[in-house]
C-alpha cells in the first residue's frame, strides 16, 4: 500500500496578484494618518502663513488682498535687517560653541567612562531635554542675577558683583542650555557606533591620539557632526525664551521681532513675512547641511 504524498496546493494566479497588490497598498494605508496629520497641522498652516503675508490690516482687522506692501516694508526695513544679522550671528556662535563643547564631552562618555557610568551620563543628558526649558532659564536667572548665587559667593570673598545677566554671556548660556544636551547625545551615539578596531589599528601604527581623532574619528562621524550643527542652529535661530528672559529682548532677534510686529497695530501680515523669512533661512540651512553630507559621502567613496 502506497503512502499518500501531500503536496502543497498551488496558489491561483489571481490570488497571488491580490496578495501582491495588498502588500503594495499596505504601506500607503499605514502611512496615511501621518500624511493627513502633516497636511492638516503643518502644510495647511504654512500655506495660510504665506497667503496672509499678502493681506492688509484696516482698522485693526485683517482683510484679504494681494499687496506686496508687507514684504517691502519688512524686508527693506533696518530693524528686520539688524535682527536678521543678529540672529544669524548668534545662532552661528551658539553652533560653534556647542560643537566645541559637545565633542570632548561625547568622546569622554563614549570612550573613557565605564559602561555603568556611561549609561548614567546618557540618562543625565536625556532628562533635561524632557524637562521644562522655562524652568531651566529661570534657574539660570537666579544663578546669574546681581543678587544671585555666583555674585553672592563673589561678594563673600570681597569681589564686586559681575554684570552677567542681560547680555551676550547670559544669552549664550541660555541657548546652550537648550542645544548642548542634544548635540552631545547625537555625538555620543555616533561615537559609540564606531568600530574600535579602527582606533586600535591606528594606534598600533604609531598614530597619536590627536591624529586618531582628526583622521579616524572626525571623518567617521561627519554626518553626526553635520546633524548636531544643523539641529543646534535651527533651535538657536528660532528660540524665543532665552532672548526674552536672558537679555530683555535687547537687541531683538527675529522671534522677538515677530511678537513686536504683531503688537504694533495687529500687524499679522507683516509678522507673517518675518516668519516666512525665518522658514526660508532654516530651509537654506537644512539644504546646505544635506548638501555637505552628500558631498562628504561622495568624497568618502
């Protein structure tokens, strides 16, 4: 008596076609909520922001129109130009300082600390990111104020109070409070993913630690450096809290100028011009970062 042989039933061609079609449609269905969210809460407000720049205000009320007066008044005004230069300079300085501080800190965490302390250091960087930025700025005000912690200590040893609050020094501290933990985390994760054998091989060939950093580590984490720089610049460029509470809005940044423009006669269209200009600058910065990253990747190959 022969044993029965069980053979798989061939799937009909029509059923295979339906299965393949379902697999192709599934990613689109799963991504539809994200697309709708972005369209409703990002794209639509952005389009309205651009449209409103051509409207006009009459008797403190917005009226639809198509005029270029708002663009001319804002882009050609000296307050906007000064605020643009000041904001760009401030963001560039913050980015440079953040990278100069973040890389040694990330290098120490990734290569010098034992595993237990490394995890603790990463946790200490993550916690401030999810804490209130406003509270951290208020804490710095207490530390830097004329009657604050530092000047109180200096007074006890006979040193006159230092004017630390209300200038470029306090503003940079506020911006680094916002950006530095993120920059350090980006570089820590990048350095932790480097193959340690590359470092050992370079050291075995007689390379000093400085040459290992310059010729092995920095090229290996180039994308992370660009990401940290771009993220830091974007956050500093659009920040409103530090310029307001650490310097009293003097001199104003573009974010401060948006609020001041709205207050001057409900000028929402002109404030929207400033907002659109900020978005254009940020788009240029992001595009430049992507171009540098692509160019570096091509150069590496």
